[in-house]
C-alpha cells in the first residue's frame, strides 16, 4: 500500500476529478454530498496526491437497520494494493466511533473479487437467499439506463 494513500470524506472540491473518472453518473457526487450534509450517508474518497483513486459509501441506516457499506470502487490501475481494504476499514472505524456494533453490505453473487475482499475482512454471509438489487443511472449522454444485480447480504460485528 502506498504511504501516500489517504482516505477522507467527500468534499465539493473532489467532484470535478470524480466526474472525470467517468464511471458514475454526473450529479451523483453532488447528491452524495447533500446526503452527507444531512447525515444520511458518508462518502469516503481514497486518493494518492490530489487524485481520487477510489471510494466507498457508508449509509447510516441501511436496509436492515444497521449501517451499510456500498459503492466500493477502485480505479483499475490501483487495484490489489490494499485501497479497498483501507476504505472499508475506514468506514468501519467511523461506524465504531459512532457507537455502531454491526455493519452490513450486499455483494453480487458473480462478483468473486468483492466476495474475496469481504471474506478477507470478516464479513459473513447471512443465511438469507440471494435477492435482486436494481436501479437507474444516467450516462454521460443523458440516457437513463437500468441496472440490476443478484446479491447476497453479509454482516460484520465491529
Ligand atoms: C473489488 C474491488 C473494490 C477491490 O479493490 P482493491 O483495492 O483491488 O482490493 P484490495 O487490494 O484492498 O484487496 C484486499 C483483498 O481482497 C481480496 N481481493 C481483492 N481483489 C481481488 C481479486 N480480483 N481476486 C481475488 N481476491 C481479491 C484479496 O484477498 C485482497 O488481498 P491480497 O491482495 O493481499 O490478496 C475492485 O476490484 C473494484 O473496484 N472492482 C469493481 C467494483 C466492485 O466490484 N466493487 C465491489 C462492489 S460490492
């Protein structure tokens, strides 16, 4: 892991560089910043120098009533260097500081890299059957696109 790796809450100044990564819909980061200001979620941004290289979102009250981690993503050029691990451990640390005792997340049944990541960090699969998550996003051309993924839920005691 690079000694220059830093993780910090999303700030207004990060938005142009995050938009430049081009992997999320324009407007998402402003939406997340708004949620952050209303204590709905916290977006953590990983960076080396001034450049964002990854992110994760901690939603304070997830679908199962506990904090939930989502949208963990690392730029391909910086994968397998411990960035996602650092982001998730940072989410856990913030949740623990707020008195939370559990954190959960859902992971795609086909996403073997993410499954290995969460297993290595102690996230245990719940016995619940897989379920489908879906939503919409707007691409850079303004076209609304649908996504869906079969996932399983995992939890970790803090
Ligand atoms: C999954 C993802 C977030 C991992 O990010 P990363 O920064 O490369 O992960 P880390 O370097 O912190 O990996 C920590 C551990 O997770 C496991 N892991 C991570 N990626 C893996 C892979 N591709 N294959 C197998 N194990 C993997 C390993 O145990 C790894 O430890 P090691 O490198 O010492 O063996 C990244 O590949 C990514 O952004 N993928 C696309 C988005 C995505 O799928 N997000 C998860 C949504 S639930």
